[in-house]
C-alpha cells in the first residue's frame, strides 16, 4: 500500500474530499480537539405575569413556542448590541 500524496493547499484538500477520496490517512488527528461551542445553559427568569401574558399573545398569534420566541428576541438584541458597540 502506497502512501497518498498530501494536499498542498486547502482548495486541493477540499476538492479531493468533495470527490469522495478517502482522506483518513492524509490527516493528522493526533492534535484534533472536540469543541462544544453551542453548549446549552439553563437560566431561570422571574417575569411579571402581565409580560408573560403579552408574550403569550404574540406567540399564539405567530404560532411558536414561548421559549423559542424569547430565544429569538434575545439573540436579535445581542446581535444589535454587538453591532452598535463595534460602531
């Protein structure tokens, strides 16, 4: 069994991978790390009942889960704040 020629560029590597070439013997996994950047963390919030009712009215109108709606709103706000602080 002959050793495969290593890819000289990332483009060549991508093309060989996309073409279905077995790349297992041309990559070095000894330094590979598993990252879990999107690990979920549970938080608890105390929110006024009237605000929860308002949120529920909106979520029922658009047909989504309360938690999903709050996550989307939080995500949008964080993105907006990041963009404005990088100004």
